[in-house]
């Protein structure tokens, strides 16, 4: 989902330059390097479910999808699962898949279509898509969608915990609008909002959750339906940047738990402070520590 009119998505203010905190590094714990984490990795062997509006597998930015399921509600209100190939009803899922592919070109993409051509869907269908991904042994779920309906709080909390205990990271976009959204604000997930930097591997860490990580998501050129591209802004597009990096991480280091993944992402965040005089994206130096990745 995009935000227009020059406004920032909700929850992204923590990652604006003027507000960016500089958490102090923890010696030993925060001494990891990008080379150790995902250097040389292309995401091979990692199954990534994109739970969204579908994926245009033929888009040059996507270049193939390994598996599919489209979930809908039948005439008698039962859930219908169609695992034949499908396209993207809107373009949003293709945008997310293209970003993931740009960072982890060898990962295995799975299209879990739960949104319609107006980019809306039913909460039970969304939950069914997430449950399908958990049951099918995905290694990562990209969730650039959420629900603000309080009656789904418990259901998505249960699914987030189930994924957590199976070491399946749910990488979730915070809503572009203020207010709670699920599952993005649960502690068990990896929550993401947008920052304005251009480096696709530049992460920021927020020590005052619920949203913990920032990634590029403002005025990005992204893939869209029918082979096109658009310029878009939204937390939705920050999230697949983190998904792509985690795919590379898990390809290099299979079996990491969620808390280990979060620890590594924190260690590699560009705003985590060290005494080596960090360089910011504009080339300036901070005087209060930090590190550039």
C-alpha cells in the first residue's frame, strides 16, 4: 500500500534522520559483520512465502515462482485452496517479490494470494494463508499486510507464536496508518517501517518498539503488475528488504531462531553506536558513535 502527498507512513518517524536514535553497541554481541551474516549468499535453498495479492511470475524483476496457493471463500462459506499458478490481482505482491528477488536472487518464492483486486481481503482468509505457509514448511513469510480488527488479535497472536516456536520469521509491515495492526505489532514477529535511504541493505534499529527495524520504503521504483514499474512509498516496501536479507542470512546460517535473527539484525543496523565515527548516507559524521554498514 502506498502513501501519497509527500507524507511518511505511520510508524516510520522513528527512522527519520532527525529522530534516529543511536543505541550503544554491546561489545562482542554487536561485533558481527555483514560478510559473516549474508556475504556471498544469494538466498539459495530458502523458501519465502509472499502473502499478498499474488505474484506476476513473468515479471522481469521476479523471474519465476516455485509454488502457489490462492485462498478464497466458497459459496457455502468454506475456505477454498487453489494451488494452480495464478497472477497478481493488484501489483502489490509483485512489488514485494521483486524487492526480495533483487536481494536474494536464488531464494524460492511462493505466492500465497489472500488479497483481491482492490487490495482488501477477509481476516480469516489472511489467517488461512499464514497457516498454510506455516504448515508447508516455509522458512520466511513476508507479510506486507495486516488487519486492524480487534476480533482477530487472538487468532493472529496464536499464529505468530506458532511460527515463532517453529523458528519461522514473520517479517511484518507496520500499517501505513496510525493505530494497532496485527500481526505487525506482536513481539514474536520482526516488525518493519520505512526510512528514506536508498541503500537496500541499510537497516536501522529502533530501541523503542513495537516497530523494531527500518528499511528503504520511501519513493522507491518497484515492480508492478503486467510487467510495469511504479514509484511507491509505504512500510509494505520496506518489509521485503528485510525479508531478502534474512533469506541470505538463513542460506548462510540455517536453523537460526527468531531471537538470534533479531540480534543479528540489530548488530548490523547502521545506527547502532560504536566509537569508530560512523558515516551517514550523506557522507557526514556523527559525534556520538554509530556504525555504517
